[in-house]
């Protein structure tokens, strides 16, 4: 069984506290929306899909324990709660899309004759619960399509060697993972020769979380510092770089963990294909280019301190953007649950696929 970032049953939500990994596995209870926003802001749970799932489920548990009696009160509460959750970490678009979708779904339901606050509450809870299952399905599809595409386009009879960044696995999603899902699928096909995972400073999602998942799943893997990426590409026969995304916009520009941009430039120099693996819930076709993506800036202590001990010279200034934007020209393909698209084909391909899915 793969690691579980979230444990949920009706009325009860717990998140694996990722601040304590890899040393301690502790699930912390989340009793409602304020706690949901707090576990997201403090990064006890992180990763674009997991943020949206935990946020939405925190609303579901609060609605279960404190049902509202009036339809109008319920709609206002859901809108304000989702706003709070969206603000907790603004770059990943998944929470914002979940918020827009739930608000418009409930507004539509509220128009139906005979609607009650109780019935609408049940619909909201079921909607939030459905995110868990859908995310795992999407990730498995991303894994399979991505693995198949990489194997078809790479000459590597002995198996492929992949470099990845940050954590995009079971811990960042409802299960399986996106970029790590592609790696997982290659491994289960017996076609993964090796994974290089970057440490991912300053927050070390790579060394703490991805390394933990790779060891847990017994995949052949090596940890490198972010500054070793170029030499690893040159000397260790990396066949492809696969990373996740917090927001992919209409022209294919992609916001992801800071350091992704320099990996894409380095991959281009070495002639190595560079893939972004992301569910359609991480794609924001409303923005034409990456220039208008809001990039979250995190507190300076994440850079200056390690485990509460200051390692940087006192008095130094710090800039800590959590994400950067990789221009679409550096991206070979975007692997979604709908298909693998060149950046220029993403908008049309995704719209077509989503339309087909809503008809089926
Ligand atoms: O700051 P984080 O740890 O939330 O950043 C996570 C990433 O950048 C991931 O690559 C992205 O959210 C995709 S997770 C499937």
C-alpha cells in the first residue's frame, strides 16, 4: 500500500504531518475550515492536489459537525470558507478551481425546487468526498500515459533514467502521484533504470519526502543537491526530467517548485526532454501566459534555519519565492490524465478532452 497523505471518513479528517517526516509518522486531526487553512499554510500538508483535497474535506467535516439550517447561510458559509482556503497558498490553482466549482455547483442546486439546507449540505459533502477518488484515478492515468510516452520516445532498452524535483508523490496528492506517478508506472513496468531526486532547497521536499517515498517503494534512486543537476545530467545518462506543476496556464508556461526553471534550462542544454506531469485540475486556461501567476513568498527562516538552528549569517537579507515559472519553450510535453500535449496544443487538447468527459 502506498503512503497516505490524508485519512478521511465521514465527519473525520486527519492529515499526515509532513513537517515531521521522514522521522515521525503522525496524523493530525483537522476539525474544520480554520484548521484546514492552517495545516495548508504551515505546510503540514502540501502539493497542489493535496491542498485542494484537504481544504475541501476540511469544509466537509465542518459541515458534518455544524450543519446550517438556512440555504442562504450555507451558501455564504461555503463561499467564505473557500475564500479563506484559497488564500492559504495562492500559487497552486487546484484550491481556487475547487472553490469555483463547488460554489457554482451549489448555486445551481440551490435553484432546484424543494431544496433544503440539509440536502444541499449532503451534496457539498459528497462533492468534496468525490475529489479523493477522482485524484487517484487521474494520477494513475497520468502515470500510465506518461510512462508509455517516454518509453515510445526514448531509446533506452535497459530502462529509463529520470530526474525529478520536489515531491509529487502520494504525499502531494490523494495517492499515486503525478511526476512520481509516471516514475511509479515505469517502475511497475520494469522499465525504470534509476531516479535522481533533487534535495529541493529550501524546504527539502526532495530529501525528506520524495526520498522517503522512493525508499518506501523500493525504487532504484539517488539523492542529489539542486546544484548537482547539471553534472548529473552530463555524467549519469538522464533520459528525461519529469516534474509536477502548481499551475499550468493556456500557453503551457508552468509554475512549479522554485528550481524547476533552472532544471528546464539545464535539460535543454543537454538535449534531455523535459516533461511536466499535472492533472487538469492544475491547469488554468484562464491565464494566457505565466506572467500573471502570483508567486507565493515564504518566510525567511525556511532558508536561514534548519530544524530550528540558524545556519545563515545573521543580518543577511533573504528572498524566498516558493515557486518559479518555466517558459513553455523549455517544456517538451505536458502529461495530463487526458493526454500528453506539446505546450502549444494544451489548450485545445485539454478543452476537447474535458468536454468529452463531461458528456460521457
Ligand atoms: O511548496 P509545495 O511543497 O506545496 O510545492 C509542491 C510542488 O511544487 C509540486 O511539484 C506541485 O504542487 C505538484 S504536486 C503533485
